[in-house]
């Protein structure tokens, strides 16, 4: 949760900070910057390859997950090209504001999911007390049900305790997130300039 609030406080100043750090990195030499970018992208690519390989091994002859992986990779390539070409310009303050709000919802879902696991393990009561059941509208085995489950830990038949804990976390944290005052924008330090030689 503290990471989400940190994003909220620093989102408005992040662009200036990134530009300042980039200028400092370029002042050290383009080789270091290229190496850092290569290692970062390489690490993410290795993680993606491992996930894709595990998915391919687990699905057997079912090609649906692999089609999803291919579509995701194609989307990433298109977005990367658009960013590089400058066709997409993002307001980082708004981007991190709404991304942080989404993470609050995700965190609430993770907490509710943990409560359900504790109920299944008989550490908490109320496993059979359902708040509602919309399994007919959103089947858990449907593609959209799986998507909601994977992203938000959505459950079509949550218990009363799950919904209570979800609301007790989501409402106050979301309110604090949007009411949190913004930090002050600090101008990045100017790049060092060579002084002209005096005659």
C-alpha cells in the first residue's frame, strides 16, 4: 500500500526526475545507458520466455493460451513502436494516478482472496455465508471470468466476510489515495556546463 501512495505523491514530479536522471546518464556516456537498457529489457524478455514456455508445456494441444500470448506480444510491439515514434504522449501524473487507483482495487481483491483461503482452511468462519452469487452471469470458467479472476481476484460467489473486508480496505484507502496532497515538484538540477575560457 505504501508503494501506491508513493506513486501518488511523486507522479507529478516523475517526468522532471526522469529527464534529469537521463541527462545525468547521458553525461556519463551513451554506452552505460545502452547497457542498462539492454539488461533491463533482457531480464524482462527472459521472464516472458519462461512464462510462455511454462504455458506451452501446461496447455498441451490447446492453442488458446498461446494465441493470447501472441496477441499480447504483438500489442507490446505496437505500443513500443508508438512510444518510440512519439505518436503516443502520456501525462505521467495522470497515468500514475489512475494506475495507483487500479492497484488499490487489485490489493483489495488480493486481501479478499486471502480471507477466502483462510476460510477454506477453517481459520476464519463463514465459508458458506454467501453475500451474492452471480456465477450464472459471470461463469468462473469463461474467458471474461478468468480475466477478472486473474486481474482483480474477482469471485462470482464471495462470502459475506470477503465482501466486508474488501470494502473496509477499498473505501478508506481509495479515499486517502485521492485526498493525499501532492508533493512539491522539484526542478531537476541543471546539467553542468563548461565555462568559457577567458582571454
